[in-house]
């Protein structure tokens, strides 16, 4: 079965936990579709934060806001779909406040970031497998109340599926390696907590 939509992801998870019936639309307000949709929101963010997924990396130049601060620094608004910042082409005198980067760098400011995406069509097969396996783990507990099945899929995700995806993607490019342009581990922790 081709996996091209969030409904397809949900059906893969259902089949993995032993459901024979499939749902026709993840937005159907009936159970189990409604429960899966709620679970899927968290699963997508969680799995996408696990790794520098090549298909989710975006390089952009962002303009400065019209506001010039009293300290003569410029503010740059971060993209609303950003999960985590990977690289920033700025001198060492920058800091982050909320959803803004503040620096003396003249516009535009170039960044590379990991975006949140619900567009399954742009996901790699590895990311799809990670999402539906993690969803199966969550659904085993929520829909079947089966802690053992939940632990089985959690272990499969952590010990087999995610490591296999990371290895395969890292061999293709060096995208999976953490960037040397991080300004300390605080930046990673800051965005991982969002």
C-alpha cells in the first residue's frame, strides 16, 4: 500500500496493532480516527525532532524586521514552522528572544532549520516508517490498552527503525551530522523543548 497521506500513516499504524478495518479519513470525527489524529499531532513533532531529516531541512534568507533596537541590533523573525535551528550565518554576537534572532548582522540573515511538516508526500520512506511505528506504539496503549504491544513498538522504533533511518540517511549525505555552527548546546536544548 502506498503511503501518501496522514490517513495512510494512521492505517499503517492500525494494521500494525492488529486492526483489520481501516479508516477512510483521519479527519472523521469517529473513533479510532479521532483518537489517532490527536496522537498523530504529537508523534509527528516528536519523530521529526529526533533527527536532521534531509527532506525537512530548509535554507532561507530572512529579512530584518522594520524595528531597529536601541542597541542598534536588528531583529529577524524565525519561520513559524521551525522545529529546530541547525545553522545561522551570523557573527558570534547574536541571541534568541522568543521567535526572533537579534544580531548586528546586516539583512538578510541566512539560516538552515528543521521544519515541521504534515505533508507526507515530501517525507522519505524512512520518516514515514518512523512516524507510523511510533503511532502504532501510542495507539496500542490508547486503542487497545495493551502495554506490552506498546512497549514492543516503542522498542522496535528505538532499537531498529530510527537507527536504520539515521544510518541510511547519514551514508547518503552528512546532513544527519550535527552542524559545527551551533553556538553551544543551549541552542539545541532551546529548540528541542519547543
